[in-house]
C-alpha cells in the first residue's frame, strides 16, 4: 500500500553559514511551527565526495542547472561565462563543495503532508535577494548571484531543501541510514490529521 500523504518526507540541510550565524533555532522553529515532524537529525562535516554525490544524484542535474544558470544570466542582461551548461555546472559544483565542506552542517528529515512543497515555500527561492519577506532566506540573508559571481563562490543561502518528492527520495538515503530515521507519533497529529476530532470534551 502506498504511504498516506501525511508521511511525505523531505531533506533539509542547515548549511555552514547558517550555523556560523547562530540561526539554527530560527530555522528549525519555522518548520516545527508549521506542524511538520522532525524524524531525523544529525550534525556532520561533509566530505567533498558527499557533496558532489548529493548534487549529482539526478543524472540530469549538471545539464539542467547549467541551462538554468545560462538563462539566469541572459534574463539579467548579462553574457554567461560559457555557452556550455556542463562547464558552468563544473564551476558551480566546485564552489558548492568549498561552501559545504567549510564547517559542520545539520542534516534533517521533516515529515508531514506536502512536506517537500511546504518546506520550499517557507524556505524561499534559491537566490536570497529575490526570496519573499517572511521566508527564511528573505528574512535572514542578503546574498545574490551578483555577489557570489563577483567573488567566484557559491551563493550563501543558509539551507538546502529537496526540490521534489523524487529528489527527496534520493537525497534522504544519501545522508541518513535507515535506522537513523525514527518512526514515531506526536499527539498533535490527531488534531492535524485524524478523520474525526475525538476525545476533546470529557
Ligand atoms: P536549490 O535546489 O534551491 O539549491 O537550487 P538548484 O538545485 O537549482 O541549484 C543548486 C545550486 O546551484 C544553488 O544552491 C546555487 O548555489 C547554484 N546555482 C543555481 N542557479 C544558479 C545561478 O543562476 N547562478 C549561480 N551563480 N549559481 C546558481
Ligand atoms: Mg535543487
């Protein structure tokens, strides 16, 4: 039987810049107060291999991200540094490896209805500059592609969050062993998900 939609899971990584800026609590509270359930949590210093493996779990990631980045340059009226998507992605990946191996990160698995979509929504878009007020990136970080490209570094956007359910299904086992994810119940789930509201009145 297919899992109930309330069991959807997504991967969130609190990146090194967020830990350095003491934003761990601020970030966790956003997902927690929405009603998602934390089912996995650990602090690690990733290796470059782990980071490259993470971004290339989808064999199309290099091409798609390269093409998207070329389009982003054009939309800003700029000439992309290369017309070859793979050359662009090689540079992005080199900088992502430097960024994510710079210090500890916190890996988390959050579970609940529409977990993937809702975590992306409250996290805000990849480029903090354009992330709406009220999202984590919109509220806590000033970075942009203009800034990161000028200094040949990754954009510092505090968080990684899975982009789709299929991405989450690949990313979670990349960072967590099966036994590190805990299946458990919290009582508020009765109020959020049960078909009938019961046992409230004496
Ligand atoms: P995410 O899922 O929000 O992390 O975004 P993507 O999967 O599309 O991209 C992965 C990473 O590639 C981002 O976190 C950025 O570091 C980088 N990236 C994506 N698009 C661009 C872009 O247009 N310009 C630059 N410089 N980097 C980009
Ligand atoms: Mg992505």
